[in-house]
C-alpha cells in the first residue's frame, strides 16, 4: 500500500508532467509545426561533427522518418509517444511528399521520470518501406532493426553491408547516437495527414504514388533537407 508521502510525490509528478506537456502536445498536433521541427532535427543530425550518418547509408536509404520530441514518462509503468514525418524515395530518386505517423511503446520496472528524445530512422529496403503502410507495425518484428552506425564513412560502421531494414538514431541532451528502437510501434497518423492535405489520403498514395495536393512551404523545406 502506498504511503501518503509516496502518493503525494506521484500526484505532484503527474501534475508536473501533465501541465508541462499540455502546450507542447497541442502544438505538436499541427502538421506545419511538426514539419519544421522534423527538418531542424534532421539538419542537426546531418551537421553533427564526427558522429554523422555514413554517406553509404544515406545513399541507400529508401525512406527517412523523423520523430521530434518523443516523450517518455515513467512511474513504475513507462510509456513513450511521439508524432513524426516520413518520406520515401521514388524510382526516379526523388523524395515523396511528407506523410505523418506516430510512435508508441511501453516498459515496466523501477523507473520514474520524464524526458523528450528526437529520433531519426532510415528505412533501408522495400520490405521496411512497405511496413510503413500497415496500420501499426513493430520495429524489430515486422522489420529488422539496428542502432545506426556513426561516422561519415562506412568504415566507421560495425555493419557495413547495412543488413537491417531499419537504422535508428536518437538525440538526448544535445548529443546524437545510434540507438535501437526494437519493440517500438509505428503507425500512420491519418488525422495529421487529413489535417495537412485537407483530404483523406492513404500513406501509399503519398509515399509511393506521390499524388497529393500542393505542398506548403514547410513541406517543401523538409524535403529540401533530405539527402
């Protein structure tokens, strides 16, 4: 049975997290705001000194997923949630219009606290790219996953053949590094898609057919940042 002091601490923690994240959560639901944040996160990863993404990985990636500000909150039970942006290369090498997705995950153990982390995922093959069309898929189950190698050349990698379907990077406390996201669940954010394009459009139409209304300035700037 919880003591009164532990109950007060739990209540204070929940209120602090709830009030502190309410404004940010509301802003994160705006597609334009999410596109700007995603572009900034990706540009910062590309400009990270001595710990960047290998050029070979950038050239081979089929899709890029950027999920800024994934919030993880824990008090015994833990969970994380975030919304992000994805674009896939067409046969002509051009990036598709942006689509939107969400990330969720959970954990259990002796834990307490809250933090926000930026994630960048590189989808390396068609199987991984097609997994994005599912209503929800699990990284490491529906698509093999690995922590992203660091360094501008493939020689800095421990897996220079890029056998995994998904490579992931995370930034916490200002530093980027490879971090496996196995067990995290990704799914299309249909509400964000409809809000951005003003119509119900499937992820397949966006990512593989490139059939969408005109992009906003934020959408074009996000695509311009991709390699």
